C-alpha cells in the first residue's frame, strides 16, 4: 500500500446540478483520497446542500469551505491548494465524473518514478447526460503518442512549453512543489495555463488514458467553428487574443519560480521558459501595433521557429494582430 496521501480540491460555483454525481465518482475511487476539500464560491443556489446530501457516503473526510464573497475560480483553487494537507494535490471540477481508477493510476506514476513532481491524464468530452462527444482533451491539445514518449522517456518538454497539454482537472502535483507556486498571482486568469508553465520546469509524466468524463453543458459547450468563421476571426483579431494570455501567464510563472528556492527545478527548462516568455513579450509588442509595425516582427523570425510554430505563427500575427484591453495594456506595461 502506498504511503502517498491525496487531497482532492474542488472549486465549486453554482454546482447544484452536478456536484453530487462528481462527489460519488470520487467516493468510488479504487485509491481512496485522504481528504476532499470543496470551496463553494458564494453560490446562491443549492450547491452546499447538494454536496451535504451525499457526504455521508464518503469513505474519507470531506470539508466544505463557504467563501463569504466570490473569489473567482482561480483564487478559489489557490485558497484550496494552500489548505490541502496531503502529499499530492488533485485539481477537480465540480461538474465532471472521474473514472474509478483515476487516482490509483496517477499515484502509481509517482510511486514508480519518485523523481516526478507532476502527473497528468486525459479526458473524454461528454454532454450533460454523459453521452460521448467523440473527442478527447488529447485531441484538442495535441497530446500525441510521440509527445507522450518525449515527456515520459526523455523529459523533453520543449513542445509542452510551446503548446501546453494539461487541463487543470487532469493535474496531480506534489504539495511541496505546488507550495512554491502559491498563492496564485491575482493577474492569473487561468489556473490551468499557469500550472502548465509552473510544471514545465519539473519532472513531468503523462498517463495517456482518458480518466475523466469532461462534461460540456450550457455556456461551457463549445460551438462548432466553420472554415469561414475561422477566417473572419483571424482577420478580426479574435483568434489572437491568447497572445496576451500566454505572455501574462508565462511572465507570472517565471516570476514566481525565480522567487522560490525549490529543489527539483530543471534549470535548462527554466531557461527555455524564460526565453519563451521573452519571445511572447516581443511578439505581443509587434502584434499589438499597426500593420506596418507588425511587419517588423520579421526581425524576430528565427524565434518564431525556436519558440513558436514558425511561419504559421508569424503570418497569423501579421494578419490578425493582437488587441489589448486597457487593463491588459496596463499589466503589459507594468511588467515589462
């Protein structure tokens, strides 16, 4: 029997409809967690009551923390991660379903490879009734067999840094490593992306199995994008809105990592992460300008191949540009 203890943390908001089913899937895990922490982010529905209804079935302690005012998903997770008291911390959405062997299979990776700091798996997309939607997170994030081989056999995370491969709900991380990434900075809007960049400087392993049913429903259901919609979005700049997000989360992660003295950091990966951050800063500077300034991005063309996706990224920046809001401009200017 493993000695690794497990905390599962659930950031919940308006989770009345699905949280009971999710909790029951955690109660059925073949590897029983040491604790489950639920952060109810000041929901005004019956989220807390729905959770309390099934808690008597739990094989482990379950604690509900009711936030007096809404913190938002990222800060809710940050608070829960700091409160977690186990060796490993699993991030969990309130409306998914975990397959019974999820925790066990991921813990086995930590046991078999003690140098590992972070483990992630994949999910199947399902609708509100858990009907399969025909694709997985591996399909969306390009977690190919070759990518898994490079991560698991070579610890080569160069492609991972270029194109993050983990959804937050599929991440398990050692608490001693996670502690150095907390509290999550207020400027971070996606804990998923932030944790991808934090994880990239440690020893990381991938479990290629789909161990989560990732529920898409209501406003979360992705619409289908036609070819012509894609072209219109490119020309309008909508598809380039992630440029600021990538730079912002890279910058926040590098800043946090450089403040910490944590064992296990791979210095070559940290240098690569810093180089990628600097590339996105230059890329955003050019792309946010008028068309004639965008063309000057040719000055850093070599970096598009080193840190991006070559001509594809370059042409996209020239055509789409990058529009920043007033708040984004302030953050970008302040953190230069």
